C-alpha cells in the first residue's frame, strides 16, 4: 500500500512535496546512445567549510541576545519582534508534529486488513490511479472526476474490500487536508479569517457586562449570528513536544485554546487579530429601520450645552449614551491627570550638593527646608513665582456628574408634567362621574374622594425612568 509521503529533499524551499513516482525504484542502466549520461552540475563557488559543518547541527541553537548590539535588541523588543531563530524553531517543531501525525495516518492505513489480489488486476490498478490523481492533481475538475471514479470502482468491490477502501480513502483525505492547511498560504489565511470570525461570534453571544449608565437607561441587546464557522475544523498544536490535533473552534474554546482573555498589550492578544466590522454606508444607515426608544426627557437634555454631536435627535442620543459609558469607564479605571513636570535644568556648579551635579548638572527641584544648601535655597529657577494655573478642562468625573445632574433635572421636569397630566385626568373623570351620578351619596363624600385621589397622586415618590413612580 502506497503511503502519503512528505519529501523535504525534493523541495528547494524546504516545503513538503508529493513525489509523483518512486525515483529510488527506477532501474539504473548504463550510458548509451538512447541513455545519455547524467550531467554533473558543479556549484559556481564552494561553500565555506564552517557552513557545511554547521548543517549537521539542525535545527540551529538560539543565538544569545547578549552577543547582539544592545540598541538593536532594545529596538526589536520595543516593537514586539522575535528573534528569527525562535520563529524557525517553532516552525520546525510544528513541521515535525505534522509529519508525525501523517506517519500515524500511514500506520493506520498499513494496519488495515488487505485481501489477496492479483497485481495484473485492472480494477485494482485503476483504483490506485484515480486515488493518486484525486490527491496530487491541482485541477479541481480533475480531482472531482477522479473521486467520482474512485466511488464508482469501490461500489463494484467485495464488501470487505469496500469497507477497507472507504477507510483508506478517508485517511488519505485527512492527510491531504492536514498538508493543505499547514502548507498552503491561502489556506492558512482562510483558516485565520475563519477563526477570527468565529471568535467574534462567540464574543457577541456572551452576555455583556453593562455599565451603570447602560443599566439606568435599560440598554443591552442580544445578538444572534450564524454558527457555521464554529463547526469548521482547524489545526492546533498542543503539548511538549508539539502534537497536531484538529478540532472545531467551539471545542478549542472549551479546551481553553481560544478566547483566553489575555491582558491588553500582550503579543498574542486575541483582540489584535479581530477583523474590523465594515461600517454601514449613509444610504443603508438611513434606510434601516430604527427600533431606538428615545425618552421624553431627552428633549430637555438636547437643549443644554452638553456638546452632543449628531445631525438628528437619534444621533445625539447615541452620542450621549456612548459619552456616559466612556466617562464612567474612565472614572472606574481611576484615570487621573498626570502630575505636572516641576523639575528644572541646572548647569554644573561647584555649589551643588552631589559630585555628579557639580560635574554635569542635571534635572532636579531644589529644596527650601532646613536640610537644603544655600545654593538650593537661592535657586531662582525652582523658587520663582509659580505660574498661574490655566483653567484646564474638567475631568471625567466632573463631566459625568454634570451630565447625570442634567439627566436627573430633566427627568424631574417630565415627572412633574406627567403628575399634572394625571391630576388633570382624575379631575376630569371625577367631574364626569358627578354629572352622571343619580344623586346617591352626599357631595361631601365625593369631594373627600377627589381630595384623597389628589393626595395619593401628589404624595408619590420621584419619577423613575424605568419603574415610573
């Protein structure tokens, strides 16, 4: 039984290659008129002995960073780059894992029970030929045709050979899929794109953590997405030494290999691999139906000077929600204004305290206490009149408090209007009931009932946005 081979010798760039035939089994004949001798290709220049001897130690050891230039290493680390030896070492380990997995597949195929068959059997030869074509030919139509022929021939085989042939074909397709996903650049890009889209789907299905402003305004929408990408199989390398395994994105999330919520700034942060969502055009945004509920009190907020941006009421309402959420996050994270720089440059002078200050000068702020030297107390740079502090912009807490005060004030105005409307409606209903009354009951009782109704309405608490009174 032929095995699915990964030949690193026949590939000039170090990739895996599928041999079309067994070159080692070809018969070697003497040179003659019909068989010209093979030409010996000499290299243009000899490689140094150190390079040839270094090939015996493969993969190469990691080059120590201490031997590199410090500025080069510092610049590379600042940009998040890795040494080329670390990258190649990881690729070599992954290549070995792929080769081991394909070797396991070949062992499983060799372990399948075979049936005595004649080497001159034309059916067997055609089956092997079409199987080879379905794996090695790049043309899609030719592959499809060969696979259909393989299925047609397998239907004519005996039952035991048919089962073994189906298992053999599945193992061959698995080996081909692993090879294709690991070696083909386009397949790697498609796989990474599918993983990113699946990550977005999983994140969108998680219950979001609402801020205080979002809970106050009753926000929080649930989104449903297509789960097709979550079922696709991807390659994952686990363990030490690395081992190859194929699993769906959902299984990878369950195993802790995806969406591990790493901190911001990490080199392997999953959030850096997200695909930005395409923004809607102006036409589609205007034509899309809006299910947004804008409360009545926003009309009073919109008249205040809160610097809300937007062409219409809906846009300014969305800007208010985003602004409140952003300010609340900044307040919770404790973002404070950095302390102003208060140090000054001092020229070298023998009057300074420390030898390096006397020799080179530097940046510092002179003290004025009892421990300060006379030169520090008389320094005009550090003890000059402090500059007038310019009125800086309000911080996130002040801005959020201003917005929340305006929201509460607007809600009170709407609550008072609603209260007056309810009282007016009650008076109207009581008046109509008096006119339709048949004279039963005294007028004092009716006046008492109306007074109790009005006191009940006026005695209610503050109006709440979601719960009402």
